[in-house]
C-alpha cells in the first residue's frame, strides 16, 4: 500500500469526526501541492509516514475513534510514561510504518496539579499529545478536496481540513526551541519549501497572515513570529547547513535557502 492509499484509509475511517480535525505537519505540506495557488516544483516533497491530526480542546468529539481506527486496520502503540501514555495508531505491518497521531493545544504551565507533566489527554477513545502552539494550526484551516483525481484512492472525493500555510510557517518558527536539532533543520526546510511552493502567491499568504492568523494570536506571540522570521534566517548557521543537506533529489545551497526564506518571509510576515 502506498502513502496515499494509507492516507485514504485513515481519512475514510475518521469520517464522523473530520469536521473537528485538522491535518497538520508533513502531510499538510504534501497536500499543499494540490492547491490552485501552488506552483509545483520538479523536486519531490519531503516524505513523512506520520499523519498529525489536531483538534481544539473544546472540540465536541464523541463516540469511539479508537474502535473505528482499529476496524480500519490501525493498531494502538503506546510509549513513554505519561498518563495516559503517548499513543500512535499504526497501520498494519504491510504498510512500512504509516501511523496517525492526534494533537491538541497545551495551555497553562504544562504541569498538572499533582506535579506531573500535562502532556496527554484522552478523548473519544483516543489519546492526544498536548503541545505548544498547536492552536495556531487550527486558525482558518483550508478545506481541500482529495480523492481519486488527486491520487488519493478514497471511495469518493472528501473535503479535508488542512492547516493553512501561514499558520504552518508561523508554527514551525515558534516550535524551534522545543525541537531536536534534526527536527529543527527539517522544519527550516519545510519553511523554505512552503514559501517556494507558494512563491507566486506571497501577497495571498500575507493577507492570510494579517487578516486571519495574526489577529487570532496573542499580541506577544504575533510579534515573536515576526522576530523569529528574521532571527532564523539572518545568517547561514549550522542548522541551515543541515537543512540544505536533507534533500536527496536536488542541490540546495545553505545561502540560497537562507536568502530565499529571508526575502519571502519579509514579504509575508512584515
């Protein structure tokens, strides 16, 4: 089963809850290529086998998502020592590691009253990780239609909520300090590739940022996004060099990555 067939199985399984779930992370980035504003490059998108689905803390999720996923062939995999534990929902052994995980915004101090980390929550039978800045990804998501015409072999076309690229980029900037060095480098490449994909539509991304995303953020957070957009790409760093080494099907110089992001972000975020 290829990646898109696995995605089709997942989105058909979550049908009853799809109005409250937003596709974020690497799969959102892959699906951006289907958007009419996208100028699809010749190189391949970054591949990811995990599918992140985010929902608001107050989302009215009911029923049993876990049981529905199990019926579709997804197995629950537990890790860590949190209560409840971090959970992935992995498709069967024949699918080379495709899995789904659920995310929801972390609010407050990040600690429970008993002193334990406030890292996970159970809802509608599944366990979601609580992470900083997930709320940004829930602002004004795009609705994208996927189906057989887009190489997603679902039984019919499906409208799927996907984090918009302005939110995607802002969140990638904000989470840098929480990420491992490898993930930080990957996130910088995601930012570069998203900006390149929508390079002919930067005014539209600017409008999305100014009219939808930034007004939904605390003023301090909005300012921090703008500051980070300058700090991350002000000079060629080892992290930028690592990001430029990731692609296997193209040659990307660190200076090109830095300069392209600096120029595009200045047009979108300031």
